[in-house]
C-alpha cells in the first residue's frame, strides 16, 4: 500500500498532477519532471535495480531516496483507533547512510542518464499492535499503518563518481590510505568504512594500489580524458519501451520542481533539482 510519504514526494517532484503514475511499457513511472522519469524509492535501491537499468537504455531517470532525519512514532490502540502514545525514534539518518544504499546498486550507478537524489525528511510513523506476516510473534510486534511527511530538508544529488566524495566532507587522507584512516577521520567503525570503500572502489572513485599487512591501500582514481567518438543513434526497443532522444544535460539545475503544498507550513522546497 502506498504511504502518504511516497504520495507527497511524487507530487513534489512531478510537473503536474497528470504526470503521476504514468504507464511506460511494462512499467509504471511514479512521476514525470521535464525529460526525467522520477522514481520515488523508500525501500532499498536494489529492489528497482533491474527496472532502472532497463529504463536507462532510452530515458533519463531520477531516483529520489528519502532518508529519515527524524521519525516521530505515533501508537494507536488498534487499527484506526485512538492515539495512546507518541515518542521520537532514537534512530537518525546521516549522509553516510547513502553508501549502504549503494552497496548493491554499483552495477547501475554511475550512468550518464542517471541521477540519485537523497532527501533528508522528517516523518511521522503511525502504527498499531499486530503481528502481520511474522512467523514468530511477540507482544511488542506492531504493524505500520502509514508514514506521513512532515518536513523536507537538504538534499544531496549524485550524478558522477566524484560526487561520492561530497558526503565525506573535507578529508585529509594520506596517500595512499586504508579503511583505518577513513574510519578515524569520519569517526565511524572500521566495518562501516570498509563498506564505504567497497562502494567507491566498485564505482571506480578509488583504486587499489597495494597492501600494508592485511590492509588494502587505496588512492583516488585518476581523471580520464574522454575522447569524442561519433556514433550513429540506435533505436532501442525492450520490454515495450521505445527509445526517446535524450537531451544532453549541461546544467544541474535544469529541473525546477513544483512547490510542496501539503499541510506542513514549514516545508522547504527542494532547489536545484
């Protein structure tokens, strides 16, 4: 079932109301924004990996991935019952979480027609007691009734491999470096640093240059000079999706989203989409 969070983000990014839930071949696209197909993905990015890879053959795709900065838990007595409690979840998202999302998406990102927008949001999660489809039951089990968007905050957009360095901040890494250096400067555990290094290595943002004991040594990837090669345009037809001419993107602010007009008065409009 579609949540209020998903529905509100679709309306926020779509050009018009008639640009929502648009059928395209065997797929349904969440929203259209200019020349972009917009996919709102609250779950893991791996779930839409094959769909996005197919769409990228002939279209520009923008994936919007919300990260929950704060989550207010609202507990009902029963389904559609009265509210019996509220509390704030101790879990808070940070920009480093985007590397966990990219772990199983590195065979799709980067791509010249792909952009991934990570959006920090505040939400309310409404829940009531229940077991759902769990095999093992507990008295503390609950079923999520809905997630409601409260406020939109800052965003981070990934278009190129070099954009992966932005969430890491101003690092002063030695040359070469290993994941121990990365963990120390970011203030995270070694295991988390290893996942970050894996994503950056798979996307060729860094390269392996040697070993120091059991630690793998890395260095920033060298910039490659692209050679312009004239090729004929090929018409692609796969899974019922016809190829469209894709305009070359030269301005990262090409898409101008609609103003967020749902209930929260303090909502912030995303700029630069």
